[in-house]
């Protein structure tokens, strides 16, 4: 699977794969008509797709360090874009994003802007230069640019804190989906999810993860777009929802002012199952202060540019030029899903609240709603709830509650689509969570095996031994993540946002200034990484324990404070200490031009 | 000024332009979110709503490809682009 022949044949290979997957969907649809049960369809979808990923993982096995760490640096631009999109779009993007927009409206859409705008920073400030550097991991860049084991080790610490926060959420998401689709308890499903994740990455490292992520992107984008287009057509809202939902958006605004946002009493809300929410914010009206919106978007953008599992995807391209273009393709593939999430939220909300539609439940009697099939299913799954707070016998806007996940998972059923679509959506969610978890676990294991074990502890270790260490770490970190995920400490989305804040607190400025400011030196970088991480963590703990915060920085945007401290510490300490030696300055000059050998390739 | 210094100066200029455009679409327009949402924009959506759903996102995609092409031209101009056999 390593020959250039395989690379040339990629469009054909993935073309056949996509055709095969669509064929599988059609077979399932026919099987459903012939009486296959919903449960069997769900199992078939998840088992079939996971089997394919595992097969790709096995075919990509390797014993070479270059293939294991950076997929042999031969991943073509467009395919690397797809792999990055899958790497990037997590279970949270797939399952929770549309739900967040459904409940919170405009304020929440800051995440859409933040999680895409960050790629401009990746493309212009970092990715091409780090590719020229020729490193295996992000701490590899820090360690070589600034020199010294302390700088390298500090980068590993920040990377591990950020990525580990992120990965527990992803393993949690694979467990949730596996437990629903396979109908087994969550505590066991988490480990089934973990084994599927490890099957993709253990044998082939980055090479295995790259080719499974491309396969996972294809599954997740079909699974997201097909229902959106289908529902839009079925509702008569327009055949191309992205361009044709203005009337629907306006109609929601009209209904909102007609119903009004009635505030429920605390006693009433106490009867609502945990985790469910009602519609309390306007759908399209601007209901957040500019700073609340902008600070969240800014934190997510800077976090994007600091997350190592994204950055390392651009180490796999054949050239600096390809790395730049590849960032553009990544964002294009992400755009396809992100621009559809608000459309799904709009369709889902309108189909539930418009009394003129047959699916609308507002204004119907409580007993009538409680008798609907899909209501009973999702109520049993603890994702839907109605209650007659004002005692008038009909469902009001403030008396209907839903879980965030239900917007993606239940809308196909509410709109009356066949069950095969729900099975497809489960497979898509699984693909999204698995691909991100793979990238993250690999980022942590590679940093520890390459930077701590090989570069610091045992620089003479042979390749075979290094790769054994890397694989053992992969399993250990995976199990640690799954164990914490099984404890269900925090929600999926909250911990994802924290991961961005941790990453930007410790890594944003040390990475950017490493390329753009020649004067930046080792002492400054260490101060920036450790000071930023410590300051960000302190702020988070302070706000979580009742601190009031300042400048409107919340526990979701603490990275703004952390990175500000990091910048100041780095600049002040750098200027107070000696400037980097001539060799380092020359190295920075070479990083800045695409031509010539990579920095590490010369050593 | 050496060839490399000129190359870097031009690259830095491109970065500034890129970041300025990025700033407009990621932060600038949202300073006026409430005012802009009163006006009908593309496809009949309110302007701010359209930017958060599609407009800014699409602008970022175009911006990155534009940046990549410009940077390639700068690299070629000063003879720093990669050779195909590397």
C-alpha cells in the first residue's frame, strides 16, 4: 500500500469505495422494505463501516518511522484536505452543533465562525513553515527551533493537556453511539469504541489514520447532507436548502413573536429530565453582545491554530506549496458540513413548532403529542419531554424540551424519513468521533514516543524499538481516555471548547513567534508555554469556583487570558535574555523560504 | 537588501493583507451584528445571519486559496519555489 502506484490510484480507490457505500445504503433501504428491523439496520451500519476502517488500518501497516509518523509525506493535497476535515470534525460537530444552534441561535453560531476562521491563521502563519521544517510532531518544531529539552518537554505538556481533554469527549461520543446502535450498556460500549479507534491507528500510525480518515469523511458527509436535502424537499422548503430557507427563517421569527418566550419557574424546570432544554433564544435575531460573540470566535480561531492534531496533518503533504493549498481544501470540506448545520437546525425547529405543518406539535393537546410514535421512542431515550406547566391541556413553546443530540439524531424520524437514514446518521456520527479520536491519540502518543522517549531519554533507540514504544503508548493513552470517558465527568461540547483554550494558552504564541520573530529565544518560549498554560488553568479554576472573571472572559474563553499572559511572558523574557545564536537565526531564515531541503532533513 | 530579505518583506506584506481581510470577516462585521441583521441580504436572509451561516465561512475558503496563489507567485518571483524533483 506504499507504492506511488497506490497514490496515483487514489481517486479510483475512493471512487469505488464511495460507490460501494451508496450501494450498501440502497441494500439496507431495500432490506428495510422487506422487513429488516430497525435494530438490525443500526447494527449493520455501524459494524459494516467499522469493519472497513479496520481493514484499511490493517492494509496500511508499516515498520518505517517516516510512514508511521508522517504517512511518508506523500498525501496529495485534496485527500489530505478530506482527512483533515474528518480529523477536525468531531462527534461534537456532527451530533451537537446543529442542536446548539437550534437552542441558542446567534450566540452559538460564533463557533461556526471560530472553527472555520482559524484555518486562515493556520494557512498564513504556521502550516507551510512547519512543513518546511520537516518535523514529525509539533514539540519537535519547538524543541529544534528553541533548542533544549525543557522547551521540548514544555510543548509535550501543553499538547498532552489540550489533546487529552479533547479525546475523552470523543471516546465518550463513540461510546454513546455504539451503545445506542448496538444496544449495549455505555460502560462496555466505550471500550468497543476504543478498540475500533485503535484498529485504525495501531498498525499504520499516521499512514493508517490518513487513509481511514478519508474513508470516514466520505461516510460522515453523506450521512449529514443526505437527510438535510431530503427533509428540505419533503417539507417543500426548497430543493437546495442553503439558498432557499430564507422564508423558513423568517417564519420561525414570526412564530417566536407570536408564542413569546415564556420563562419557566424553577419548580417547573426541576421536573424536566437532566440535559434537556427548551427554546429560549431567538433563532436568527442577534441576541448576544458583540464581545460575547467575538471573544468566543477569537478563542476558537486561535485554538484552531494551536491544536497539534490538526497541525500535524500538514506534515504529511509532499511539499510546502501543497501544505498551503491543502489547508484551503480542508476548510472547503469542513464548510460543506458547517454551512449545513444551521439549515438542519432551521428545518428541525420549523417542523416542530409550526402549527400549519402536520409534524408541528405546538398547539396540539398534550395527550395527542404523547401518543406520537417518535415522541415515545425519544422520550424513552431521555431526549424528549413535554409537560403541561400552565394546565391548559395544549403544548406551548416553553413546555417542549429536547436533548441537544436529538436535533441531528431524531429529525429524520420526525420528518418521516425511513429508518435507514437514522442508521446512516449513526454511522456518520461514529465516523466523526472515531476520526478525531484517532488523530488526538496519535498526536499524544507520537509526542511522547518521539519527543520524550527518542529525543530526550534514549536518542540511540532503533526504529523498531521506537515504533513499539509508540504503539504501546497509543494503547495506554487510549485506555486512560476510555476509563475517564466511562466516568462521564463532563459534557462533550464543554470539554471540546476547553481543549481549544488550553492549546491556545500554551502553544499559539510560541509557535507563531518561532517563525515570525527571530529574536524569540528558548527562555522566552518556555516562559510563554508554561506561563500561558498556568495562567489559563488558574483562570478556569477561579471562574469555576465562583470567581467573577473580568473583561467578560468566561470559562469557555479563558484561553484569551492565558494566551495574553503567554505573549507578554514570552516577549519580556526573550528581551531580557540573550538573543538566539547565529545558527538558530539562520535556521529561521531557511524556514521562511519553501525551496531547499527541510531543516531536520539536513541534520 | 538581499534577495531573501526582499522575499520576506513581500511575504510579510501579503500576511498583513490576509490578516486584515480575515479580521473583517471574523470580527469586524460582528461588531455591527445587531444593526446589520435589520437589512435583508443574499438569498433573502438577514445580513448578519447569512454571514454567520455561510458568508464568512465561504470568504475564509476563498481567502486561503487566494493567499496560497499569491504566496506561490512571490516564491517564484524571488526564485524560492520548490523544484518538482524535490
